[in-house]
């Protein structure tokens, strides 16, 4: 098994590509070792000293480390944990955990606008964000303000505010006049 790695815009996060499907559908975000208990893969990765977050996508695993640890010191152990997981034959996430489908539900008078927002996020934004090892999902819409949740490499990334304001906000405002601002939310 050959596992490729890619850097992300977030220096504390590295993207691992095992060359196999990680999740059939959706994503799974494990921002702590406790949350990672629901995933045999995340649990193994959290066993590496210095790992602070694990995010699972369709064909990648994004790992976030603490600032006081160097990638050169933990990358081999993470590669070993991923390889060990795939050799074990266990699923990426346990039966009691389900991958997130993405967007929050929204009903009401803004339903048409929200559907347009979700469509643009799915077609234009999420594929680009996944290339960087993360995901971004719709969380809410209120009086022109779109609330988005950033996960994986995007959570805590130094350039995430710029991405939200200059990229995503401009895109949504261009196509949907009802959108006036985009704000991040922490879940």
C-alpha cells in the first residue's frame, strides 16, 4: 500500500491519500480523541502523540497536529496507523456513527434562497475545499447572512477568513442578491 501526502493551506494540517475509499458518502470530523472513539481509523491516528484532529473524506484523511510537534516527527507514525487500519479490514467509522451528509436543514420563507446557496456550495465551493483536505457546510441563513461550518484542514486555517470573505462571500453575493455576508460558525 502506498499512501501519498499533500500539504494544505493550513500548516498544522496534512492530507493523507491512501489510494482507497475512506468513506463511501459524506464526511466525518473528529476534532478530539474522544470524538474519534467512534472511528477505528481516527482512534488509531489519535494514538499518535501530537495529533489534535482527524477528518475523513471520500478518498482522503486529513490530520491536524499540535503546534509544538513537527511533521517530520509524527508523519511516519501516522502513515503506519493508516496502513495498519487498512490491513485490519475494519471500517473507517463504527456502525454507531454515521458520516455527515453535509448541510443543515432549513425550512421557511427563505427555502428557495437556501437551496440556491446549497447548490452553489456543492457545485463550486465544496469540491475546491475538498482538494485542500477539508469541507464546508451550510449551517444557517438569517437576514442576508449565510453561516457556514468549516471542517478538516479549513478549521483553524490562517487563510480561512480570507477564503470565506473574498472567495465564498463574493461568489454567493454575485449569484444570489439576497446574500449580504458570510460568517463562520463553530459547532
